[in-house]
C-alpha cells in the first residue's frame, strides 16, 4: 500500500497582487509549488505526487517538478478545478489502485516541514482515518452576527456611520485550533466524503475550505495533531516576507 500526496496549486493568488498564479511566485528564487513538493518528498513517507495546476500551466509545472532532483517522486500534473474542492477531487481521481492514504496539501503552505508530513501520515496509519495539523489559537475569538448597520444620527459623518457586527459569543480559546495542511485521510473515506459533497464543489461560496470539513459533514471523526508555525499560509505580500524566514528549513 502507498501514500499519495495531492498538492493543490491552481489558485490565482489575486490577494497576493501578482500577475502570475500564486504557486509560481518565487521565494528565494524558487516557486512556492516547488518548495512544497520538495518538503513532501523529503518526508520519506510520500510515494507519489499529483499536482493540480492553474489553467494553461500544466506543462510548465510538470517540467519544473520533474526536473528537480529534490522531488524525485512519481508525478502527475493535472488541471485544477474552479474551486479548491474541485481541484482536490480532480487529483483524487488520479490515485492509483494501491493508494490507501491520501495527503491533501496546499502550495500556499510551501514550508510545511517534512516532520509535519510524517506526523500526519503516522497518525493515519495508526488508525485515525482523518487527521489535520493545528496550532493553538493565541487570540481571543468572538462569534458575531453579520450584516447589521448602525447610524450615529441623522447628520452623522461618514466616519461615525459604520457597519457593526454584534458579538454572539466568545468560544473557549483552549479548545480552538488553527488548522493547517497537509491533511491526511484514509483513501476510501476521502473518496466517500468528496462524493457526498460533490454538489458543493462548483462555487466558491458553497465549496468546502478544507477536506476535513467534507469528512465532518459525513459525521465521521477528525483528529488534530500538532501543527507547525512554518506551515503558515501565504495570502498577502506581508506573508511573503515572513515566509522567507522559513525558506531554508526542510526537516
């Protein structure tokens, strides 16, 4: 039996403000998707890799990864879908018959260290069919009711008129976790979760933001293992500067 890693790299990266897909943006002269693939390979527990690429970039991403000696895994690059969920489903369709564990990882988290990858796979193989890495939340979190507006008076200035979101609760911080990738799954469970949630995959406002959410929707148990600060998500230019601190770390 073997472990497949699906590396999602099809996002546009609009919020990053670049004129190319996020996965192809470089840190220290190396595209994010290659940083991520190198760390998956360095874990020693990934047997094959499927990458979902941006429209029109499939051949370029394949050439980039296939030529890199630090990747060195059996590799397929396929077109990504309209949403992250659709992209993962496209990658999952290319899983070989001998695959029993599937990792789903985001190229937007290119510096997730090899030790984190091993930790997730070990937990799945220890009998936990759905595993996500997560970090304790350090901020106080509020739940809110969205969409209410409050006006400070008939002649209020624009600055005094603001959208407000009434607080509805304060979750106990000790039980909150900020979830990362790679997430690991028993292959049959992940296939079943994607099949059950397929109707959500076509639109951003409906699609699952992570695969664990699809598993949870089935009523199945998901467990958390310790995450890693290096597995931060790159979304804005500020994140790019912070990510450079982790570029040299692999293990």
